């Protein structure tokens, strides 16, 4: 086990720089217990040993973020001990002690849930998504076994003193665990471990920070009024962001986009219901009117960052985390649209109407290829644009989070920066590949087309009025003059790709994401060039389908299993090719349109 100086340094770094991200522990109570543990480190109760495991796993997690002064951390030392030796020693001792504690006490306490969460978070930073999910599952089971969700009273053997404080720490840890379970299950198309409504009775209830004094009046008209006569303004507790994330997870659990397939008479599972634009729109409206409308003012999407002197230190960072989760959930609500667009493109190829047919028959087939009512075709176009704007807003929040976290050039394994850069860029590029050149596609009037083109069904009429807005969730989109453009989407994807490339040196997850995003970006650019060429030909005629993306020359379906085994994202790719991740993988060059 490393010496105390090493552990002190890593624990202090975690408390100062990292704990705000997930809030697995409460700083004050943990540090008090930490000092007690060192004062009585000869004690051998199971609770003391499990607390030692928690300390060691906090240190291994902090090592994932600690800046390096040498390439690959080869020459980095902490109080004379190399980082590699610290990581190995902490990992080996923690794993050995954790196994012994399970044998001695199968039920466990809150501290077991906490150190299992840190082990899972370390796997996330290292890009091992399968182990991240397994770790979250283990933590959920440990939480239910230990009964931290039961508010009937603190356990007789408490780790943090017992009483109401112990119950509040139980609720806070359970809230963070519920967030991880909901988010990861949604991303990986898994079934959550924790029951849906269990969080409603386990939200944090205590405030651990004082209210903030109000600033002095800005005008001299109220000179007689001093700050002492103004009541203090409530400051948001750092746990507020976790609570809002938990409520976000609960909302989407109650409004799942993909109903589970029901079994047929012969015992086999039926195909899940196809994407329904009207149902997706109802979910989106419920999201805006129930969840977004209830956000506190300091977390509202349209609200600016508060004055740093009048807000908790990490509020701006937590705001970006919540914004990323919100915009990502908007894309997730409409993810079935990508599958529908892919099926549409395949149907166009089978019918031979991908721009190659001429005359009235081909035009009629093109306009009725989805066989959807007119109002659903309007919704499809609105939702494609909403999905694109949400992905672009998500990338803006990721960029700002990266800058606030330590500068835009900081090397980090922060999963929210890496994974969401990949996710949002992939959504944009898939939309460009699947419908970028279609007349009823994504772009505003006049973007790469003559005035009056690009309206799709009912040109210049009802659809134009519906799609002319430049807002997403009440926020105006100021880039590109408030218009959604192909160039703007490509710029956002290129910026995300550059961010992933910059982080690929320290993160295997980022390196794997570079491969997928770069392939999609190349195909989207080729599609844009083909579309531009077709418009420049007389009469717009083209021997090449204007929105068919040329497949990569080296694409080979036989290479798919090997690619998945090399990719850090391979562990999260479900077997269903129509799932969101499956669609991303196929459209990265291994499934030809």
C-alpha cells in the first residue's frame, strides 16, 4: 500500500478537482472519516477495511485525470513513487481487500457501494465500457443489498456516524447511482437495474451550504438600503445537478422511445414498433412542458452563467453537464428516425428511384416512398432539423465544458467530453449521409439551393412555416445567421473530430471515436461534393444519385468483427443492427447504402 503522503496528495486532488463530477462522496464527512481512519488504522472491522478500499479506489480514479509532465506518464512520480507503481499497488490491494470484505459481510454498507462506483468510473475513463456497465450493475446490487434506499433508519454499523447524516448520505449516493444506471442503460439499450420510481422517495433532502449574500444595489436611488437588510439568496447545493439528472432519467424511463417487442403466438419476439413521428412529438412536448419548465433558474437553458462570486465554484461546469445530458436525450428521443431514414434509402435503391428515374412516375414514387400521411412527413422534417440542432448545441456545451475543465487543449479522459463529442458528431454526420442532399432534407431555404427550393412537400407553403424557426428548446441558434446549413454541420463535426484527435493520445475511447467520425466525415463531404456537382450540370441531371454517398474503397463486411474487437466502442455495440450504436457502426463504412 502506498505511503500516506501519496494517498493524501491524490485524495486532496480528487476533492479539489474531481468530486463535483459525480458527487459519489460528500467532501466534509469523507475527510472527517479519513482523518479518523488514519488515527485508528490498526482497527480491523469490516467497515474500516472497506473504507481503505474506498481510499485506494479514489486514488486510482484520480490518477486517470492527474496531469502528466512526461509522455505516457513514464517519468511521473508522486513523492518518489512512480504513477504506474501507485496504480498497480492501489489496484491490487483494493481488489484483494474488497474480495475479503464480501466473504466477511455479504450485505455490506454504503461505503461498499461507493468504492464499487469508483471502480466503475475508472473503467469508464479507460474506455472499457463493458466493465463500466458491469461495475454500475454491481454497485446497484450492492446498494439494494445494503438497503441504502430504505429510509427507515441508518444501519447499526454505520460508516459515517449514523443518524440523519448517514441517511442523507445514503440518499445522495443512491441519487448518483440512479443517474448512472439510467444514463448508461439508455445509451447501451439495456434494461436499468434500479426500479423506475425508487428515486422518488430517495432524493436528497438536506442543504449543506449556506445561503449567499446578495450583491449591493446597482443604482444610487436605494442608497439607504444596505446588503445587510437584503435577505440572502438561496445558493444551489452542488447535489442539485445530480437531482436534476435523476429526474431526467426518470422522465425518459416513463417515456421510452422504443416499446419492447411483444412475443408472438409461436413464442418468438415480434419486431419492435417502427418509429412513429407523432408519438415522438408527443414525448418531446411532454419533455418541454414537464421537465424543462421545472428547471431551477440557475440551471435553465436560456439563463446565462451566474456571477462566479455569487455562485458555488463548480456551478458553470455542472450547468454544462446538464445541458449535454438534455440535448443528448433529445437526440435519443428521435434516434429511431435514423433507422427510418436508412430504411428509406434502402427502399429507394431497391425501387430504382434514387434520382436515376425521370418523369412523373419516378417523381410520384419519390414523394410517396414512406407512405406516411402528410402531417407525419411534416413532423419528420421538423424532427430531422431538431435532432441536428440538438446535436450542434450538445457540441457547443462539450466545447465549453472542455474549456472550463482546464483549457481547450487539456489532455483528459473525462468521459463526458469524449463520448458526447463522438455521439453528437455521429448524429450530425449520419443525418448528412442519410438525407443531406434530398429536396426535403435538413437545410434552410437558400442553403446550397436556389431561392424557393428545399421545401419538400408543399414548397413555400405549410412546411416552410413550420421549419423556418431557428430555435431548439427555446434557445435561438445564432451561428450561420440563425440558419441550419450543411457547412455549419460539417464545421461542428470537424471541430469534434479535432477534439477527439487531441485526446486520442491519452484515451483509447477517443482514439476509437476518431476512426468512426473521420470515416463518416469523409463520406459526408463526398456526398456534399456530389450534390454540388449534380446541381451544376444542365438541368440538374446527374448519372450519379445526388444523395448517395460513395462507399469507401476498402470497405469490407468481413472486417467488421476485427474492427469491433479493436474499438473501445466495440464493447457497447449491441447485436441488433437497427439499434442506435449498430447504425453508427454500419454507417461508418461497413454497410453500403
